[in-house]
C-alpha cells in the first residue's frame, strides 16, 4: 500500500463501509485529523445506492489506485493473503486464539 501511496486504514474503512452485510463499522481514532479523514471517506458514499453489489459500490467510491491496491490485496493466488485463502482459515471467530491465549496463561502460571 505504501508504495502506491494508499493508506491501508482508509482502504479498510472504505471496504468495510461497502459491505451490505455490515451494519456498523467501529473506528478508533487518536486525534481530530483522523476523525476528519474518516468523515471525508464516509462522505464518498453520499448519494450512493447501497443496495447495489459491493463491486459496483467500490467502483464508485475508490480511486483507480485504491482499486488496484485492493485487487492485489484480495488476489487469492498471489496476493499477500494467498496462504490464508488457500488454507480456508480466513474467517476468524476468536475461539482458537482465545484457547491458545488461556493455555499460555495457564502454562506461565504453572511455570
């Protein structure tokens, strides 16, 4: 993303806001500048028919560079997450990670 001068946080927000299945996107912002950036990104959706398919929405709200970066990120064969896609473990429900965490806590307690 950096090499294309695309902010990954902004791209992630735009992608999340384009998802019809997502009813609410929660953001953490550290200063007023980040609030303003998020507001500006959200304004890209003003007047957009959100009942359209995600790709149609993204075609409208993303710049050509952002589209290119997103396509690369989502490429299931050579993108940076190709191994995740091929393993089928791309949906994180937190249960396995929580179990690992508590097992580690227990092992440290029992030292």
